[in-house]
C-alpha cells in the first residue's frame, strides 16, 4: 500500500497528514479556529517527530512505531484493533439503546456508528473468514484404493 514510503516514515507521515487535516478543519471552521489549528499543528509535528525517533530504536514498542514489527507484534496489533472494534460496536449499541429509551432525537449518530462497525465486521468475515469448503482428504474420489495390508 505505502511501498514508496520507507517503513520508518510511514506512521509519522500518517500522523502528520491526519493532524494537518484536523487543523485545516479548524481553519475552515472560521472564527478563532486558526488559533486551535496552530496549536494542533505544532503538537502534531512534535508527535510525528517523536514517532520517527522512536522508530529508530531497537525494542518491541519502538518496532511498532517504525513499522517493522515481527509476526507476534502484528498479531498483537490485530487483536488490539479487533478489541477496539468490539468496544466501538458495544458503545454505539449502548448509545442507541439509551437514546431510544429516553425518547431522544440523538439516536441516529449512534445507529450510524453501529451500522458502520457492523458492516466492517461482516466485511472482515467475508475477507478473512473461511472460504468454500473443499472435499475432505478422505473423500471418495472414485478410485478404489488397495489396502497396503492386503496383497
């Protein structure tokens, strides 16, 4: 996906892009949003630089920052994202239930988040789930096999 960017730079570039988009949203917001944008951009630049420095160190946590994790660390990252998805889905469901019980009009953002996380779950099942079942190893393939004992 990001093969043209060196692994150590991938996360800092992502942090910088995301933070700059957030700061730009404050500028577009108008009013005193430019002040928030400046403070945000300074913080984002400092955070991206710190992630770049961490990516050059040689330990488990910093290997994740440098995008050169081994299989064990990648599995840990996948499990963390899975837990985050579960928590988001449960929080969205709790928000919908609370809003409906209170007869409030603010139920729809929770329903939208619940729908998106549910769709992501179903998409993950279809992409990473079990494929079509093939024939079993001991299935009869039409040929008679001779028993090694009988001669």
